[in-house]
C-alpha cells in the first residue's frame, strides 16, 4: 500500500500526542484521588465501571483519528487489470544443448510442452509471436491472436547449433515495433519472453556474442520492452557429439543479466514442472497491468464506524460520549 499524499501523514502526530497525554493523565489520577477524605463521597462521583471499560471509548476515539488521518493521506494500492491488447514474443533456444536429457524427455521437448501451455493460458486479446534461435535467429510466427499458428510453429522446433541470443532479441523487438500503433519512440504494451539453457555463442557482424546481447538489451530498454528470461536446464546436462559426452550446463547468470538490463524478471527452471510454473508466473506478468487505485473511502468508512462505536461505548459504560 502507498499514499498519494504522504506528507499528510505528519498529522498522525496529533492522535499520538493525545495518546501520550491520556497515559500521563491516567498516571496522575491517584494523586487527585487521595484528596477525597470521604470514601462515600468518592464512590458517589466515580463511575460505576472503573476498570478497563473506561479506557475503551478513549482508545477507540484515538484509533478512529488515526484511520481518518490515514484516509486524508489518500491510501492506494496496486491491483492487476487484464490487458485488452498487448504483444508478447516468445524467443526459444533451439541450440544443440537443448537435446540434453537432464530434463525428461529432453530440454527441447519439455520446453515445447511448457510453451503450448503458456500459449493456452494467455488472454485472447494478446498477440503472440515466436522466434527460434541457434546458429541464426528466425521468426517462425509473427505476433498474432491465432493460437493455432503459434502452436504449429512450436511443434516445428528442432535442435541446431550455436546460440545467437542477441539476434533473437533483436528479431523479437523488430516484430513488436512493427505492430500497428508503434512508433520510433513508443511501442504498444509488449514483452519478450526469452528461454535459453546456455551462454550466448554467436555474435552479430563485428560484435562478440556478449556485445550483441548488450546491444539488443539496450534497444529493448530504450523501447520500454522488458525481457523476461528463463534459464532452463541443470548444471549436469550433457549431449553426445561424435561419440563424446559434452557438458552443457545451463547459465542462469547470463539470463539474469539480460533481465536486469531490460527491466524484466528472471527465472530458473530445472525440471519440466518448474518450467510450467515459471510460464504461469510470466503469463500473469504479461497478461495484466498494475493499476494504482485509491482506497480513501474504505479508511474513512472504517474510521467513522469506530468513532460511532467509541461514542456508544462511552455512553454505555461512563454515561459520557468520550
């Protein structure tokens, strides 16, 4: 919860000061009580309920004042609102390491299954595109609301060689900026979901793999398109190359850096079930916007109710409103 006018919270000094004064006054009561030499006279002027009841009304009044001050500061909280339109491009690694079987039945097969569920879970109004990358990056499905087209493209994925992560990010961003309503400085609400199991190994032109990724990340950040990343696999993955077992550990650090540089979220998944869970979280991220809504009325209403109850308690126990 946040406050739209937080400086008004300074007014909390008033009820806190009253609370302190009340405590001081209660501690001074015995000093005045001993002045009464007649116990009969003291009983006649003292309220019938001299225990905890006499503090209820005062405490409730102070509580009501606190609630009203909080309401005056305009409390608000973020609520998820479904996006009616947005563009998401799914960039999937199809490098040779995706054939590793440390995730059953293989990294690529598990990724395809999870991607199908991700497609099914997206809101109907969201356009979805697909980019695959290994030695090169290629657009298999331009952003569309036709889920059958994207699912068919996912089924076509096969492992290749290399990991051209930078080119994949660039192609995904180009697919987004080509959407109607996008300009050179502003694009439609969009996100890139990048899933890879390894370190980028293919650069672009004269750029090294790391430079290509950094350049693509900078472009995504400038366009305000976050890249949510998934590092998929385990540290023990291997593939067979010409009869030799080659280690292909996943690289969560590389994925985390991309997400950090673009304002996205980063996730790791070491099993098919974990990958499904990650896609579920990302689906909620890209399918909803966070909207700040003011809840002043709620605080005001509760404050008024507490104030009325305080008055009722005072009349019932002490024959006074406070």
